[in-house]
C-alpha cells in the first residue's frame, strides 16, 4: 500500500466530491451519516446501485456515537417479550464480529443476582437459556450460572450482604463511531460518493409532486448545489421528523425521543474485573464496563424534548449513577468529582401511546411519504445490517426502474470492513502483541497504546506507525497523535478538531487528558493540512472547548442552548 496516497475518503478530495454530487444523477441519495445511513450506503453500493450520502455534521455525530458501545443481543428486551428483536440482534452479533474482529470483540457479561432484585435464580437461568437459544450462542459463550461464592470471585467488589448468585453470558463491545466510519469507508471504496458537513435544506418536486432533487449547502464553503437522484432516503435518527416536515409541513411526529447518559470514571476509581449488568434501586438495570484506562457506566432512559443539537447530562443524571454504583459495590464511594467524562445521546424510538420510555420497542420502522421520501427510524446499533436490508427493499420496491438496475444479491454478511483484514480475535491479539513490540522500540512500553491502536484501527495501525518518524516531536506520544491526525485527514474525512478528538479517536470520553495536552499541536498540524486561517482555527478551538465543557459539566436541566 502506498502510504503517501490520498484516499478518496479524504477531506483533501472534497472539491471533487462536491462536484460529483452536483453534476451526476444517483440511483439513491441518503440523508444522514450515522450507522443506519452508513449501513444502507454499503449494502446499496455493494449490490450495484449508484449511491451518494450526505451528513450535515460529522459522521456518527448523533446517536451513533452515544450508545453503550455494545453489539449485544438485547437480553433486557426479553422482559418486553420482543423475541424477534432478541433473535435478530443475537444472530447479528457474530456476523458483525466476523467483519471486523479487532473492532467488535467478545467479552463476558456478569449478571449479579441480589436479594429482591429484578431477576431471581430460576428466572435468570431460564432467561439466559432462552437468550442463548434465540441468539444462537455456541460453545464457551453459552451462559453459565454461578453460586454466591463464584459470583464474588468473579467480581470481589460486589456487596456480599446482598449477592445471592449470578450468571455469565456473552456480549460484544465496540466503538460505535469507529464502526460507522469503517462502514462508510468501505462503501466509498466500492464507489459511493460520501461527504460530511453537507446539509440538505429543502426538496424540489416534479410535476407529479414527487421529489426530483434536494438543495444542499456545503458547510465548509457555504456554496449551494443540488443533488439529483431517483430515490431519496432519510436515515437521520432523532432528526427524522424534522426532515419529514420539510417534505410535508403538516407531518405529525412519529418519534418518541429518550435520552441515554453514560459516565466515565478513571479505572482506579471503579476497578471492576469485567463488564457487569446490575440492578439499581429504581428497578432498572445498567451496565458498568471497563475500557482501557477507564470504566464507564450507563445508561439512563428518560423522555427528551429539548435541543436536538446539544444534548447534555444533568446533575440528576450524575447522581442517579453515583447512587447506583455506590449501592452495588461495597468499597466504592464515588462522588461527582470522580467523574472524568460523560456523554448524552438520543434514542429515536417509534411513538406508541400510553407507553413509558423503557416500554417502547427498539424496533425500526420505515415510512414512505406521498412525495416518495423513504424514512427509516428506530432500531439499534446491533441491527444496522438488517435495517439496511429492509430499507433497501423499500427503495427497490419504490423504484419503477429497479428491474433495469441488475441488482446483485446482498453480501454485507461476508464483506469485511477493514483492509488488511484481521480474521479472528486470536489474530487481533497476536497483532496487538506485535504492535507492543514496535512501540517498545520507539520508547513506549505501556501496552495501553497497543490495545488502543489495534482496537480502533486494526492493521491500518501499520500506516500510522510508518508516519511516526516523519514528525520531529521529542515525545513518542506526541508523534503518535500527530501520525493519527495525518491518517485521519488523509483516510477518514477528518474536517475538524472535534471529528478527530471525539469520533475518530474517542479521546473526549476515554482519554480526555490527552486533549488538553495535545490540542495545540493538533490544531497547528490540521491548520496546515486544511489551510485554516486564524478565524477558522479560533472557531474550531471554541467548538472543542464547548465539547470539553459538556463532557465534564452537569447542568441543572436538559434545556441548554
């Protein structure tokens, strides 16, 4: 691979990408660059359609960067008897893991059983057995029931005065934004035209009141242009109602938005041995998951009606989790000062009368307007491939010329996402050990960075490490982050400081101190790559500082402008 080559998926190619969007006619134009839009773009392109995708902010900047970061089977959905959802999610986990084993990694989840808790021993054993059956769990990943002593050996921090046993079952962890980016990169490699920071402002119609094009603004240059396509699809998550109202002003809202918050602690403050799914006093259950140098806890599920573009955590959210953790782990006494970072995101659930947030289904639905606009909303990170398949079926059904397109069979179940491909978890571990040795030669002996680079980039780490020697910084940490930035600009459409520090590297949530330490050198490098003037650089710093504030501040209410 020629590491000096600028990939098609680079902000440095933006002008030619915009020109292509404005001058060609597409089979399918997708509005929205989260996991749903990304999955549809990949499936459609792989099946032979001419596809474009635009995103008004950065890719995965909404819900697709704010999940619990699990590709999971949805054990909790058994409580609401959503059998088909559990079955689909369970089967999808293994498929997505096979597509990017370094990025979607298996782990055991411990479900402690406590006196008066949500699940008793019998119901837990039965529930996990049904879960294994529905999710088609095999081999060592199958559930294992534990007695009290075994549960406390598995996690000594649990309170022995209330623990009566436990269950171990299989889950998969990921980074949701990285998964979205890799899917988009793959779609781009196959021929899709994809850009971020391009906002759809309005629709244009033909004589039959059908959508013929969309008006767009390039947020980088403020230039206006049209995108023409045979079919238009909105995959805009919490903004689905907003987009539909642009098409049909009297559109009645179909979404019920709920907010999910996660708190991040330094690992030494919450040093659990493994991921845990535990009861909290109000009858809900939440996750505590160790990740790198941190442990994060989530999630809440509360109704939301405030600003869609700035979702924040409140003091009530913080205290909810502090109480939950301190009640569950016998020697842990966390305070709000121990919280290192947080994130808050929205779930675009389908509205159902007389149901609470927790009772609403996580299923996706497709809506087709009289103008031909296809909208998909709801769903889960885990089910992105199946959502894409259903959406594409609607696209083909709505296209009168579908028979002329020579559509290929679906193949995203075997289409690996990252090249060179890591085949198995064991291969990923072997590669990580090799990266540890390479970093040691460079003077970095901590194995955290080998884990981080491998789990985020896979074997693309080779490209990043090959650039390290090009930078004249004294510290290896600084050389590495500068090499990462170079890779992000040239290969991953990094267009802002927040793109890099939040969506491409996860540093805002899991390594926030590195932002404070390296933001100036990153700003200097990216300003050079993208020819930013002082005004643009100042604007970027202001946006980054706001992101840092929202990740470390707990507000009185959701209503923040």
